[in-house]
């Protein structure tokens, strides 16, 4: 470190004053965040969990302020603050979601979180933990105030549904102050698979106005598509009858909760893993994809490799998956006959893999995976016509090529006979939007612009909830097994 030539007048002592503070990390936020998480979790471990949470626990916070500018100056800024909101409440939520305190601390601090490109127009910043299990997202002070407002009811909902929910799993809420600049952060679970590749991604709102991926987004290797893309591809989510019942019943409970809190403009983020894809293609590139960002479906994640999850390396090594092809092929490897299996824990996942099942999903890690998977050996071939399919939609829909009609062009491979074997990772994102004065004004403006008040995304919370459930229901088809 560069030093000045000034010396103190103290007898026998020489003091070096740094000309410039230098951090070992390019982002001081990372240093403060990891230090603060270690400090807060260590302190919280000494506090006994109360038998029940009180109202004051939802208003409580812990805060530490470091004023000594020479304190650990090689790693940390000289002045910073770290504040944790509702520590006992979020510890209780983590416990209910099955996240161990030591595991939570080690995952966030053992290696620095990886910054991700901000995917949308809100300007939020994203970080991903080194193992891909947790996502850090920056929020505005208004959004944090909204979390405080809904947190008691959010906690009650989590308890009532026994954690069987598609809502974001909020695990911690923090404020970090560096150089007198405040930033607010939420830690949440990754919705998409940590263990398997995501071959297709959708961000669905149930709206058909301006809900199409931009040309820039489509240039990406794995773009995040939207509602109109889903319809134009004539895509469907092929699940078992039990999976559809589970999904819709869970979704209705969650959406009713959001409507009761006057929340709207949320999305269903869907990650699709194609089990017929040659597993050798997934050996080097296993994307970790999850973000939630208002009015955007682009997650901004590049093709980064999935690091193995500690303690589960033996269960999820793609190189151990059977393959009949010596060279990677972009065509589906239908002769591999995958046998998907979803295990409740890593031990069962290892047993299933030893029994010859693949791909194997550890439900304790990929909690957003649908719980029922059809057996590939009994799936029927899906026959689709190569001719364009005409689908009737409302005549006032601006996307219609002619009044009352919309031409849906099937995929290139739709004319071929091929079995369907897919795993779906689904969760709700962007739930922190209140239908207040700002959104009511936007609703009026969009109604005039698009000449429709039903298909725009900005509608009141109850109407949004009804339309959202109806759209997701139509996106699902039951596969007989």
C-alpha cells in the first residue's frame, strides 16, 4: 500500500498514513455483506428461539456501526453500517423452509456471491451464491417498507400452508451503508434448478399486451420468453393429473393471499428441463437462472457452470448419466429413455441414482420442482399437425392478425412424433407491487393507449388474480400415464 512521508511526533514511533484506501474486493458491498452476515448469524445463534413470535418481533432489528477507518482496512471500508430487519422472524422462516443457520451463513460467506447482470428496467442489482442456491436482490426503501407491511401475514401464510407455496422464499432482509450510501437487500431461494440445466424459460403474467421477448433478448443463448412467445410457440406444460391439482391448488392459495394484500403485477417464472436432451450437453453448461424483476422477463444470466452442491456431488454428476452418443448432438436423445425421479432428500437421491433413475432431483435443494413426474416408459407419442393452428382470441386483442383470429405457428419439431419428458421448476416473482395511485394512473393510461382494459398487465389485484389463474390453467395439459 502506498504511504506518505509524514511522521508522527511521538518518540520512537513512526506512523504511516495511507494516501488511498484499497480493498481486496472490487465491490466493498461484498466485503460488508459477508462480514455482516457472519456477525449477525453468530450473534443470533446465542439467542434462544422464542416459543411464539410477538408483534414486537416484526418491528425489531439489529444494527452495528463501524467507525474506525483503519479497522481491517485491507478487507473492509473504514466506515460502514450493517442492519438486519426482523432477525427472529426470518430465522423462524428459514427454519420452516428447512434452511439450517450454519448452512445459511456458510453459503453466503464461504465464497463471495457472484454479481449478475441486471435483467430489467428497474435497475435492481443481483448476486448469486457460489453454489447457486440463494439469490440476493437489491430493493428500494418503499419495497422494504412493503415487506414490513405484509410480513406478519406472509409468515401466517407460510405456517398455514406448511411451506407448500410458490411464493418467493424470503430468508433475510438487510440494509447496508457504505460511504453514506444505503442499499436494501433481500435474500431468497433460487427458483430454477441448481442441479439440472434449464433448457427453456418463461415469464408469464397472463397478459397479451406488450408481453413478448425483445429482439435483444432473443439473441441470447437461453432467452426468457413471455406470454405471447408461449402462445406463438403453441407450447404446453405436460404434467400428470396429480401435479396439475397440486399446482393449481397451491397457486390459488398464494394468489388469493397476494390479492388480499392488494398486490399485483407478479409473474410465474418457469424453467423447463428437457429430460430427452443428451445429458452430455449439460456437463459443462448448467445455468443457474432465477431473478425477479418488475416488468421484465430477461434474467441476464450467462452460461456459467453449476458448481456441485456440497454433500450431493455423488448424486448429480452429469458425467455419470448414461448416454449412447459418443459425440454431443443437438437433437433429442430419445433412445436414452430417461427415468425421472424426485427425491425428498440427498440420501434418497443417491439411492435413486444408484437404482438407475435419471435425472434425479433433490427436493430439499430444488424446492420449486413439481412433485409428480410421469414415467417416460409409458408416455404416449404426441402427434401434432405441421399445418398452422388457428386459435380464437378476443377480437379486441391488439396481437390478432385479423379480427377474432390469431395464427399460431407450431415449432419446427412439432410435426415429428416425439415423447415428452420434462421437469418444471416454477415459482412466483415480482410480488412487491401494490395497486396504489401510481398503478391506477398507469391502468388508465394503458387502457387509452391499447383500447382494452382486460388484457393489459396493470389491473386491480382481484382481476389480476383471476386472469392469472385462468391463464396458467390453460397453459397446462394433463398427460395420461
